[in-house]
């Protein structure tokens, strides 16, 4: 059903699940941890062999949340690989390198202070 909660991620720990929920909230997605007050979650960190479940309210929200998480995971993988992105400042013409993990962010030019869009 469209109005049923949907599990979007299995986290390894309660802390990881909490971080996912907080990050999604920063991106305007309301997510919840499945039964965070369950003594099994608190004592052992997991109640399900697959991990602690993070839910959203419906299929539409799940699609958006999963897309955001895929994008985030891809940036993390690129950052872990040590990839760099090269950006040329329109203000001063300088060329600068940023970690791939900063793709999709706006940074300040180290030379002139102009805003740089770090594209991935």
C-alpha cells in the first residue's frame, strides 16, 4: 500500500541509524528508526540479523530517500578512492583541487574568496 511505512536502509548500529535519520532530516526527509526503545536495540545494537531498520512514511518518500542515500554513498566511495575534482575559479582564473567527497558542494576560492561550485 502507498501509505505503509517503507524500510529504506538497514544500519549496523543504533548510532549509524541515528546519523542516517539526522542526515535525511537535513535533506527534508522525515525518517524514523524502527522501535528504537526496544531493549534488544539498546543492549545489543541490533534486533534483526540485517541490522536496525530506518523507515520513511511511504513509497514516494522512500524513492527520494533512497536516491539521496545512493548519491551520498557514491560521494563517500569516491572520497575513499582518493579521487580529486578540479575546479577553475571564474573570479581569478585559478585552478584548485577538491576531494571527490565535496562534489555537489559550494566552496570558497582559496585565492579570491569567490564561491566555487564543486561539480562531480
